[in-house]
């Protein structure tokens, strides 16, 4: 039988996201959430994390579309010079990355600062992942892992979606489907770097393709096809409220859809958090 980590991303984004995370964990659904170090409702999310030791909490490392922890002047290649914030889109970030205009030293320093901020506030971090899954790129993955290892973290999200999961996700837009398929070419390098840096990860991530379209039917299809192994289901539940609208996220109504779908599921597999990776 397969094992499943059921993770909510963007913990700390808004009070409505935090509320959904807390409710779904109390309902026995979510086992894990990844926390943003610098977001509108981070303080509240930290309080929830500290009061809920049964919830595995990772660091959702933000390197695009967000605010920095380090002063912007220490990250001249990583930030938008006009705003002092990270690049606003994944496309802008990847373009700079692929043309050598982002330094690995800046990625490592900012990742270390985000992890340190959460740990200094009493959050026992179980693992790391990245906003928009940018650690899928080797030039991002290695400095992120080095920062995490220095902070005592040894578990990381495997952001690659298996073929069987993609087949169980019929409503994803064709462009996102093409992106996910193309990025699979980076999986061998990901696995090699993870092993070289001494990290442990899952067999793959489910729900990456379904981001924005993860409804009850898709969720049921993913869970019913779960094979042997350890998998992570990536979700983005929340409440579609005024705070979420101000967050400028593309995931608005879909957060309500995911929250409602998750609250109604019946999981017939072992649910774990990242802290149990590598254990039988």
C-alpha cells in the first residue's frame, strides 16, 4: 500500500489560508503544510504551527513573487530593482536564471534567512519546498539544499509528477500539461543532486498538474490510483475572501474548491508527514 503526505502550500499567505490549513488538519486530512517566512499572515501561521505539533511544517522558500527576508540590497541579482521584491512571475525568474543573471550565493543566503526566521520563532521545520516549484531547476536546487542542510533539514519535496498521476488529471490546461511534461527532463538531475547533498525525498508529487483545477473528481482519481511508494499530494486550500484577492494570487476560487474537496475525502491509505520519510 502507498503512503501519502498531504501538504498544503502557502501557509501564512492569508488568514483564510491559515484557517483552511488548521481546519483540514483537525479533520484528519492534512498532515503537512509549508510556511512562507514573509507573508501577510505569517505571524498567525507561526502561532498555529507552534500550537499544533501534530502538523508537519516545512519552509515554503519564496524566491519569486514575494518579499525578501534579507535586505534587497544584499540580493541585487534576485530582486526587481524597481520594487525591491522578488521577480513578479516565474517566467521572469526563469529567464534571468537561464541567462546566468541570478547568483547561487544569493539563493543560498536568502533561503538560509527564511529558514532561520521560522526556526528562531520556534517552528520545528520538517522539510523544504519552493514557491512555484522553482527548485525543479538544478541551479536553484543545490543552493537551497545547502542552506537547508546547514539548518539541520534533510527532507525536500520531489516536484515531479508521475505519468499515472498526470493521466488522472483530465481538466488541466494544455499549456500547463506541456510545461509539466517538458520539465520532467530535469528529473534525473534532481534525483542526483538530492542524493549528492544527502537529502531524502518522496517518489513524486501529485496535484502539481492539477493546481487550479483540483476538484473532488480529480482528487478521487488521484487517491484511487495511488500505487506502492511514498507520495506527496500538493494542495492549495483556502477561503476566497478579500485578503486572498489582495494577495494577487491566480488561485482564488480554486482554493475554495480544493478546501471543500479535501474536507469530503475518505483516504484509505497511510497518511504521514515528511518527518517520517525513510521510516518503514
